[in-house]
């Protein structure tokens, strides 16, 4: 894959105007030491290198083939005949080209498996191994002379971004090892590539440019492998669209929009997520060689110490940090930042950097340098480079255009940022970076007897599923014609019991607060058209309402959600999402992040609610993810009434994957 | 100020290590054509230019003095004697240095007024007039050779930012006219400088780097002048802190945090606000020569058409635009963007840019260019430069490091962006840019007889103030000892009437839902300790609650606020703020932005509330700003009950500026 002894270029061209001429040129230009076999039936040589009519004609073993012809299928057969282990496919017309293309891709992958050939692409721009000297790509970035080499590798779902990130990094002296364009990910995907890079001795940190996640489990495994190898994985992910919403039945479905689900996913995988494109390029040295930060058992705001030669420059970063809940602290406790005026000697700056790196009161150090970074780079950044490295991460922001200073810092392995926003974004990504989640906690819940695993479930059945999982549910009974007798004490609620009706109140299918048998009889007659059975529930009261949901996301898998009840979850998106299952402690942390629960935390002297019991219910709901075969697509208790002691779910919805 | 025929440098030094040697060097280096008079009692010449012992010794009139000595006061006296019209003061130790410094500054300004000398600073880095060749500054950016000249001018509260913005702009071929460091703004402030630049023929757009706003009215006037001259004003403002919150009595005070108040202020001034520092540098050409956009009478999402040679590159901008509510549309209606693959000819790209600029379905055009921008700049950007300019703004994002392409576009006056985020931020700033508000609407309300304009107001008095302003208020009466008789029909609410008690419910000073005279008597006895009078109000019910507030912000002046009632305003910050007063139409637009009012707009089949009446109440509250002498510091009706027909304020708080 990354270090072939010989490569073949199927469809190589001698016409420099064509993209297909590039790989040969680029391999030579960037010092490929192995053999190059251009494959082109109508040429005997290309730019002085002997050409072969067919891959099978090459007189030596080929480790990696780059396919640039339309007839990919024939080229693949040749790879099989030649026992080539890896083929990268530049050609498109597969999953990128509608249903027919998708079918073509499936056939191609199936055949590749038979032949024992691993595929990168189709629709891949190829792979660049800078530290190994293998520029096997059509990306025009390789027109560049000697891009700097370094310990950062990139896996990208956009081929162009290889060039974008390499060229922007190179301009500031920031070196890369491997850059891979995964194209359609028909076989080798982002996850497997992360695994490979986790094992790659030249890679110290791994960047991901993502448009989607095609194999969440494999990427999670790759991220775990990278974490185990001490290599941070950082993702920039496009697409905050809400495609999933239209398909969802419950609030949980609608609220678990793709992007927040991915946030929860990245977090649980131990992947740091950045918001700005340039942060992806610049963050490497901030995380390289580090573990996710440990801010102690009790959650608190992260703290940064700041030294600067320019008040305005530092403020532009600190302001941004503040909006992300990151505090600034200085050893003397008085001023939030250490502001060294222009007159001060460089030695003083270096001493302060060292002092801040040693200062136990902060979690990271930010050094801001003003105009000197432009005209006296050595003088400006030398004290930072010379400062003794502490255990804390150090981020540098240079206020002027200062390419040389950026390069000096990059060479010294120090994270340097071009913009205040990327600098703040990187520190935020560092502080929210977690170690990958371990094994999924807990044991699978029981499935209640008599509840089918296919078809539509009634609310009574949904309540039974929740109860079996350990979620406290309201006392209920099914009342049947002709007399609709039940044993519950008044007041009660009455609901239609038709399976698959989600928002019963919206269709007039619910009567609340029935206080007597007489009222009950009258309402039951109204509700139960045609003698259908009804669901009777005890009326429950409490301090506030919550929503607790479960959903299997098509991209990242099972999710659990908790949010403020009533309309708050929906209007204000006041919900917190995690990959399911979660422990009770994790559920409590989720509950702590729901703003609307302020009313249960003693806000304005209001009585406190049992948030621990709510967390237990959230953890119980999340364990639906452990059911054998995961029969549920979504489930929701809405509302869950929170009392001073305990909680109770009074409304239940459960949707099976196999609906009728 | 900007074009002195002669300048004097008080405290000029010949020692190149000193900042005070810089202005002379920089003036010469950047081609100053006038006379330079270094003033230094211990030198006869500095670097070949005759030195004077004292400013008054100069044998010619001096138009602009740069003061760099500690004894600013003596230098100012000399300016007076010499009849110098403008002095810029680099020296610090004034408002930047505590109370004593502030007193010193006041004395300095008073004396300057007497002498007829206008001051820039103290603590100013000076002024750079690139188009006029006057580099009168200590900013080290002037070490640079020949920074490009252009039509953009900058006023900055941070001296360092002059260098930051000039150097970063210059690196991409982006030219400036004037750059001014205002320092402490003791005399010449941001507002007056904007006025000067509005009248400056070399300035086409005006950038502001702000840490605070020191004279909101003057800046508003400057922005109006710039608008009248067809020159956009763009601000980057630091400091999203919540300093004001601690001082506020009402919710309105606490919720009208400085930053949202400034947002409302900038909007009303016609100043476009950017979020990212680089946007400030790059946005100029997008707005230059344009008026704020008119998206029609009915508010709708802004629409951008996109052409690109790289899907990933375009997506990184479009994704960001989407999160800001900006839509993408293409002429064919099918694909959201026009994606031209690498193979296509440049001519095709240019034709599409022209087509999109003509396309009536979009409000702006975004052109994204991939790797060709790096290695074939002319080829890549020529079609964009050559495309016929339409009435719409055109923004260009280049995905790779492409300094030469950026420079070519800058020279052609086309807005080009280094990062996808700045590109999206600039388009967002363009779309939210408004023309300055005209005259304050409406006539002043009456002040109710018997309500004092000093001291603490009771709730009954606050209600009277609101009613006189036109806010519908609850029917109320004051019940007095011994029998607490009143004429209101039950149910009623009962409240203590002590002046200056803000959150009465929190101190047990409110009883709601009293349904009979007997209950009333009992509650009145409990509440009215010592026979104090009580406030009786009719109990009102409605569909939902709102909060309507007024506040005089120390920075931007009178503000009006409307938000969701109960705890929603506070927990979710679900409030909308504007400078007061507002028209009813503007108030309706504010009401339309409160998320929580979804329940009054027919959400889930709920009955609709009278939002027009709420808007009338908001407009009425906002007219408190028109009261002669503006006696109120803050006022709040919370809650205002919204009914199907009409609204009514049931709780009132009004705080006078002159409290007891």
C-alpha cells in the first residue's frame, strides 16, 4: 500500500496535458526509488521509461497498481493474474454515478475479493507517501518542489483536499508523512486506513477530512488502535444537514440530527473534532504525543495561561476561548493574561513561557507574538522554542503575516496558528478530546413475554419493554369492552391503544385527569369507537418533565438521548445525545448538560428533582442497545415525570425495525 | 491630520533600537514628501535631518506633531504656541493607567481644547496614510517595503492590529489607504475618524477593529455619513463578556448583555459586523461600492449560487453558509451547486460565473477554485476576472495555498478568501448588513401625574408609567389598612407594594389566585406587616407569557427587549433586542424571532396568540426612550400575558436613573 517496491500505472499517458500523465511524472519528481511500469498498449516508452502493453507483461512483481482506464474490470483481472496485492482506482463511474454505478462497484469489489486484490477507490486521487518517497497520485499539488516531510498523515474523502491541506501546511513549513484519497471507499475505507496509520512508524498524528462516515465500527476500531499507539486522531467533518429528520417517528429521531449524533460518535471514539478547516492543518503538534486531558473527577472549566506582546492580539484569542467556556488564569492571579510590552527583552518572554508551562493552575499555555514575528522571526520565536517543555500543551498565535516564524515553530514541533479563531478552536478541540470509550457497559435487558419482535407495538407493549429494561413506568391497565373495568385508583388518564400511532394527543386519542368512575365511563365511550380496548394509567404529577429516547442511527448506531420535557426539547434543541449504552455516571453527566433541568437543580428556590433517578432511567433506556439483534429502531418515553423522589415514564413509544 | 505639509517628531531618537527612532525612518522610507522636524534638545541632527531643540524653533508651520516624550503637557503647550492643529500622542500613562492617569488625561484634553489642538491618543501608535505617503507611526509593520495602496481604510483601538491587518492584507496584494490607531480616544475618536474617512476621496470602505465603543452617538453619525457617501463600514469587535450583568436589576438588564446590545447597535448604525478577524481584512471588495442588500418585503433566506472545480472545497463553504441560514440555488434547480470537473476548460468556468451573476434566482455568487489556483494562477482566476460583473456581489474561495491568485483577484477588486469560514462569514455579514436606521420613530409618551422622576418607584407607579406609554396593564388597585377594601372582582392577586423590591415572588411578597373576600382578608393580614398598603390585581389568564423590557445601556443607549416568558428567556436566552424606540413593524419582526412564541403561532394545533398586540406593547415600551431626559434606567413587564385577543402586563418594574 504505502511502500511498494514496484508500481504499475495502467493508462499512463505521455501527454502532459492529461491527468493520466501525472503519476509517472510525480513519482520521478519526488524521488521514487522503486520500479515504475507505465501500462499503455499503444506506446513503447513514456518519458524514457519502458512501457508495457499489459500489466501481466511486467517482468517483475508489482506491489501497487494505479488504474486510470475506463475498463477497470479488465485491469483488475490483470491484477489478479499478476497477484498484485493493492490497486488504487482513479477512474470514476461507480458509486459516484447512481444506482447502475453502485451495482458496478459491488461487482468489482466482489471480484477483487475473489482475486485477493485490495482496492483503494474507485474515484480516488491516489496516495502520497512523502516520508517514503512514493507520490502515487494525480493530485496537482505534486507540481510543488519538495513538500516538507513530517509526522502527520491525512485520510481524506475529498481528493482535492489532499492538495489543499498539503499546500497550506507546506506554506508554513508543516510536514506530512502519508496522504490518502479514499474515493468511494469500496474496499479500503477510512477506518482501515486509520488502523494502518496507527501501525505506521512514520505517523505521529492522523487527520481526517470527512464528508460522511461509511463504516462507523471500523473507524472506531481504527481510532482505538491509534489511541493505543499514542497517536491522536483529529476530524474535520462536513455536512451539518438534517437529512435524517424527515424519516423519524419520535422526537428522539427528529432531534438526533446527523451532526450531533456524529459529535457523540467522535467523542466516544476518542477522535478530536475541529470546527475550522485550518485547525485541521495546524492542530497536529498540539496533540502529537499527548493523551486526552484529564481535568479531574469533578468537571470544571479548562484553564489557559496567556503571555503576549500585544493586548489586542491576545484578546482576539482569549475572547474566543471565553465563548467556548475556557478560562484564562495567570500565576499572579490579578491580570488574566501576562502582557509584556514591546520594550521587554526576548529573555523575559522565554522566562514567562517557561513559568506558565510550569504553573500548576492552568491546563495549557497560549503564547501570542506581535509584529516582531514578521521582521525578526528568530528573535521573536527563539525564546518560545528554547523554553523548557512542560507536560502541558503550548499553542502559539502570531498576529502579523509571519510565514518564517510559523515555519520555525513548525520545525520545532510547536503548534503555531495563523488565525485567532483556529488557535481557540484547537485548544477547544484539545479540551473536549476524550479517550475512546471502553467496552459497552451493562448487561442486556430482558424482553417482556408476549411482546412480539416484529410488527407495530402498542403503548402498553412499549411500556412493558421499558419496564423490562429497568425504566420506571406508570401503573397501567388495559380496559376492555363492554364495561372497561379496571383496578386503578383515580385520577387516571385514558388513551387509545392502537399500535403505531405516535402522537396520540394530536389526534385526540388521550384524556387526562379523569377523576371518577362516572367520568371514566363517559370518556371511555367517546374514545373507544367500535369497542376497542383502551389504556388506563394512573395520573402522575411531579416537578418537571423530561424526554428520554433511544434510536439506532444509520451512520453511528445506537444512541440515547435525554432532554427537557414538553416543547423545550424541540423549540430549543435542549437535548444531550450519547452513543448507547451509557453507564449511570455517564447518564448523570448527560442530565447535567440539559439546560431546562435548572428548574430541578434548585433554580430560584424551586424544589430539587431526583436527577439521579432520571440518570438511572437514561442508562436503563440506553441498554436497549444490548438487546440481542437490536430489534428496536427507536424508542421514547415522553414525558418522564421527575419527582422529588424517583421518576416515572407516563408515555411510551417503541418502533421495531421490522414493522408491519 | 492625514496630509500634513510638515510634521514634527517630539522626542525623536537616532538610536535605531528605540521605537522613537521609527517615525522619522518610516516617513522617509515610505516617501513622505513634506518637511520633517525631529525635536530633541540634545541633538543637532538625526540621520542627516536637522534637529530642533523645541517645536517652537521650527522655521515653518507644522501641521501634525507626533509626541513621544513623557512630558506630554509641555509638548502640548508648544503645539499651542506654534498653532499646530493636530497632535498624535504615542506616550502612555493616561486613561490607560488608572484613576490618576484618567485625571491627567482629562486635564490634557481640557488644555488642548483651550489651545485649539486636536489630539489623537494618548497611547496611539499613530497614523499611516499609504495613498498620501505619510507613515507617521511607530508600528513596526512599516519595516515592510512598499505596502500595496488601495481604497480600504482602518480605524483601530489596538495599535498592533494596524500591523496585523496591513501585513496580512499586503501578503495577498490587498491595498490600504489610511490606518489609524486611536489609542485612548481622548479627543479624536472612532466616530469622528469614520466621519473624516467618509469624506476622504481615497477611501472606499472603512474597517473598524474595536475593543469597546466609547461614543456610540458619534460613531452612529459617522456610519450614517459613510453610508450617505456610499462607503461600507465593517466592524470586528472584541469582548463578548457579560460585565453588565452583575449590575442589572431586571431580567432585561441581565439579558441585554453587552455583545447582543452591540449587535443591535451595529445593525441600526448600518455597520456590517464580522465574526472572524480575517474576514475584516478580506471583506472590503465584497461590500465596496454596494448598498445593503434588499431581500424584499417578506423576509426570506438569502440565496447564493455556487460554481466550483472541487466538490469538497465548495462544500466546506456551503456547509458553513447552511448553518447561517443561507441557501444555495443553481439555475437548473436540480443540483445545489455547479460542479465543473477538472477537465473542463477555463472558458466554461468563466461562462458559468457570468451566468450565475445574471441568474435572477440568487442574491450573490460564490466561485470556488481548486489546485489550479496554486500552480496556474492566471489560468485559474482569469475567467473570474474576465466575467462581466453583475449587480450581485461575487466571493471567491481558493482551496490551496494560492497567494498569487489571491493577489490577482485583489488587484481586480474581487473579494477573495483564504478560508472557507471567512468566506461564509463575509457573505453572512453582507446579508445581515442593513441601511442605517433613520429618525427615531414615534412621539414621546406622557409621564403619569403623581409619579416622581426621582427615587424608587412602586409597582403601582411602574404600571402607571407603562399604561401612560401605551402598554396594556392589568386592572389594579391599592388596598390600604385597616380594611384593605378594593373594588376588583375575584379572583385577584395580592402583592407587597414596597418600592425598589424587584423579585417579589422570591421574597414571598406575592399571593396569586385569591378567590374570595374571606381568603383575601387572611392573605392581606399575612402580607401587610405593620399595616402597609398592598397592590391588588385582577388575575389574568392567557395562552402564554412574554417578557417585554427596556434598558438604557451605558454603551449603546436605550434598548428594547422581547422574549419568551417564565424561565425560558433566562435559561435559553430566548430574547430579541433592538435599539429603542422601534416601530410596530420592527417590533413584530422582533416578536417573530422569539423561538418560544412558536406556541402562539399555531404550533401543534395550539390556539394562536395576538402577536400583533404584543408587538404594539413592545413598540410602546420602546418609546420610553423618547421621554424627555430619559428618566428610566430600566423597565420590565414580566410577564405580559398573551391572549387570543390582546395582551396585558401583570407585573411591572421600573428603575429611575436617579434612585434614592
